[in-house]
């Protein structure tokens, strides 16, 4: 008699605990989607950006650089690896000889730069660690033209607050065209010495899988900020009207605009 | 984690006629930080496992050596149409279908998944949202921890967790007592015993380490403090240490909860809610 009573009490407690856990999990799913709780969760991003920028600001600190012995034998390409957008396919088949990088938006002197033009500019080479938001890391050598001097030459208007990168690849098929890859960074990152437009990877021309002919490197943030297949750069005041308004392809799909962690 | 700094003042409350004495054991600050910590721990663990599922493999060193993971949770095609969950640790593989590598989704279908959906926040695969939860509660955990540790030092409570040499020599005896489920009574119950001290102390060390390893995975933090990556042996090593520390704390929490259950569940819960703890007077019995 007594034993049964204890058992059923134990069963009751176990059931209550399991029921509670299931309710909790369902609650977390619900909170993940409700706009109110979502904006509370998302507030942490501003805290992280503020704190990390405060730690980095006084020193324009550089991301760690590695030696040639550290290069990854198989640097993993991610996202688009072989875009089939017709304009891109044509440029690729012409080995990018007619390809030009457009620079415009809120600048005094809009320009166009060919690959040869870019290669003539002062270059920076760096061996850095690429951290994917998924969790893995690879080390690669990048050579390219620092973005800061290019923007200075184009003459940023005072209203410019962000730099936008328009890419050749459609990563998701959508009806409204918001599946086209794009990214935005602020001027702190745009003028950081390690922020370069890379045309070489591991001492070879940038392969298609890694963003040929030109990709962005923003070494103090995660991989999705480093737009590949860059076609056009614009200085802008706000990214509200681009894509779905969150400042990038992955940002439009819930990821943080500030990807410092 | 109940890193409960004891506010033990033996003078509170004289023995009751029934041989019990009520003492004031935990201050409001300790009780509040304890429960906030417990909430953060559960949510950080579950959102962390969601993040882990985006690339369910761990490595050592600076980068991912994809063909030589320390740990990998994968799915393989079985002989028929079904898939099998496979866990690989140090090159040795085990079938773990249903829990690790492959488990059932809402519709009951076996799908490729590192940890199963009942262990992750959200329950479905969504790295972006998992990260939002993780970093929100990481901030709360850190702010809560700063309050707790400041109080720990300001009130000189760290010594409550530091065992004396005599206590350390008595560890085997204490283990025997625990194994017989004999718990201290009377004045002995006014202080943590040596095993409790060591367990709580290890958490006071492990949690900051876990946080530091988490911060080391940030490329921005690595630019600001490059020595952090060196300290942990590389970013992927930091990720592995983050994972191991998280599961060390899971182990602590399980033992902690079992001890709370068997050493007077109601009394313990009441003391962590109201601060008041009842001590049985007299000699311990078998
Ligand atoms: C301030 C506190 C914390 C920070 C800054 C932090 C940071 C991070 C970061 C950046 C990741 C992503 C790793 C990746 O890219 O794959 C991560 C993953 C994870 N976190 Fe945390 N975390 C914190 C606290 C915790 C706590 C308290 C727990 C445990 C309960 C935890 C458990 C996990 C787990 C299990 C993962 C997934 C795999 C791994 O990287 O180990 N985290 N955390």
C-alpha cells in the first residue's frame, strides 16, 4: 500500500517535471517568434557592439595574423560557391577582363575600377583566421587593396554612414529579389587597416568558390560579413530600404548586423 | 549553479522544543543571484547546443581540421532507407541513433541533428535565433556573476569555500560519510563540508573559464586581447574547452540537484527561497 503511494507520488513528480520541461520548451519556441520578446533578445546585440567597440576603439586593434605554416590545407568555401546568375557567368567566362567594380552612392567622384586598376593600387597581404558563424575556422592568405584609401579617393560625402556591397550571387530564389547577396559595414570597419578588397587567395587569383574576382575581408567579424563576388560599392546613409532592411542577406534572415562574436 | 555563499550566523534562533534550530543561511542577494544563475545556465546550455548543431564537431588548435575532429556527431545512411546517428570521439565511432547524430523531429521522422530537439532552444534548427538567446543570457549571466562575486569578496565569504589542510586530509572520511548518506547535523551543519567546499569552489573557477573561452571565440575580442587565443591554445581549442566546461557544469548541476533532493529537499528549497534553514540538533544517527 505505502509503497504504491510513494511510487505514484514519484511518478506524479516525474510527469510534472517532464510536462513542465515540455511547456518550457514550447514557451521558448513561442518567445523566439513573438516580436516583443524578440526585440528584447535582440537588444543584446547593441550591448555587444557597444562593449566590443569600446574595447577596440583606442587602438584600432588588428586581428591576429598567422604564418605561412598555419594555412589551412582545405579552406572550406561556404554560401554561394558557383553562382549561375547570367551576368556573372558571362564575366567569369571572360576571365573578368571586362569586369569593373563600381564605386558610387554618397561620394563626390563615382568611379569604376577594373581588376588591373585594383592590382595597381598599394596592396596589403595578410594571413588571417576566418571564423564562420556555424562554428568552424580556417586560415588563409589574402592580398588586396585596402578599402579606406579607395573611399578617401572617391571622397565620402558627410552624410555617408555605411558602405554597402552589392554581390553577383543570388543565394536564395525569391519573388521580390531579396535573395541577392549584399552586406553593409560601418565606417569604423571600412577604414580599418585590415579591411581589404581581396583579389588573391593563398598567392593565387581568388577562386570562384571563394568569391572571384573580388571579395571583402573584415577581419574582426564573422565570415558572413565578408561579401564575395562584389560588383558594386556604395556609400549610404541608411540600409533601411535595401533588401529586407536589416543590412545584409543573413541579417535579413535573423543574424546580427554586428557580427563581432 | 548554486554557488551559495553561506550567511551562517549560529546565533540566529535558539533551538526549538522539537530539537530543530532555524538559522538564517542565505542573504537575499545570494538567493536572487542563485536563481538568476540557474535560469541563465539552462537557457545558455540549450541555446549553446543549438549553436553546436550548426557544425556538430570539435577540434583542437587555431583552426578546424575537418578530417580529424576530436568529437563529431554525424548521420550515416543505414543499410535500408533509414539513417543512423554516429558519434565519433578520438576516431572511435559509436551508434547513437535517436539521441546524438540523428534523432526524431516533430513529425517523428529520423533526421540528421547533433543534439536532439528537446535539448535545444529553439527546438527546431535555427542558428540565428539560438545565437540571440545565447548572447542575451550570456550578458545576464555575466552581470549576475559580477554582482555575486563582488558580494563574495566584499563580505569576505570566499573563505566559506576554502578548505583547511585538516579538512583536505579528511576527504576520504567525508566521502565515506556521503556514501552512507549521512548528512551533518547540529553545529557541523553550520558550515559546508570539505566536499561541498571543493565542488562549489570548482564552479567559482569553471564559470569564469567558460565565459572567457566563450569570449575567445569572438574575432573582435581576439583583436583586442590576442593573448586570450594563445592562452586557450587557439580559437577551436577555446570552442572545445567551452563545450567541456559546459558539460562539467552539467555534471555539477546533476550532483547538486541529487544532493538537494536527498539531504532534505523541502528544507533546502525553503532556505534558498526564504533564507531560513532548519538544523537538526543532536548526534547523527545511522
Ligand atoms: C558570457 C558567457 C558566454 C559566452 C560569451 C558564450 C559564447 C559562446 C559562443 C561565441 C559560442 C559559439 C561557438 C561557435 O561558434 O560554435 C558558444 C557556444 C556554446 N555555448 Fe556559450 N557562451 C557563454 C556561456 C555559456 C554557458 C554558461 C554555457 C553552458 C551552460 C554555454 C554553452 C555553450 C555550448 C554548449 C555551446 C555550443 C558549442 C560550443 O561552442 O562549445 N555557454 N558560446
